[in-house]
C-alpha cells in the first residue's frame, strides 16, 4: 500500500497519504483519526530523533492495518521506559511513543545502533 523514504519536508504529505490509504484499508472514524495521529508522531520522531529522515511502510493484513516507521539514528537509550509506560511529567521525551501506543491496538519498538523501527497496528473488523 505504501513504502517511501521521507524527511521533514514530506511529513504532512505522508500524513494525508496514510489517512487516505488506511481509510481504503478499512479504518474509519475515531479509529482512523487515532491511527493517523499515531503515525504522525512516529514520522515526527524519526525526523527529530532519528537523523532527520526515515522510511514509512503501510500495509493491510487480514485483520489489521499496519504501519512501520524506521530511521537510521543512533537508537534509543537502553534504559528508556517501554512505549506503553506513561512518561514522567518532567521527562522531555517518550510522549510520542506513548501516544502512539495509546492510540493503536499494538506497538512494537526495535532499536539499536543502526536505528529504530516502530510498528503499530489497528484492528480492522
């Protein structure tokens, strides 16, 4: 459905593309809106924290719409809280991943010296 590289200049365009293609794949209403916000957080994180660019892929599985955003940054600190853990109020980072986790049905984060990849999915009924 979608597989593209991006930098900061393409985030808005890709957000609209993801919205259109996720709707075509069966997401609607608040679920669609939440998924698009989550993807936008991941795109923004890749630009801000992952070296300024990344790759986004979106596809349909039998019961879900899946999106993976990856970058080639230095990875996240090993002691970073899990994406599903609410960041401390005084913590400057982690809110985008937490929000993506809250707004979708599943999240998987893989991070290391070669970069970070975050995969989210939303169930399609």
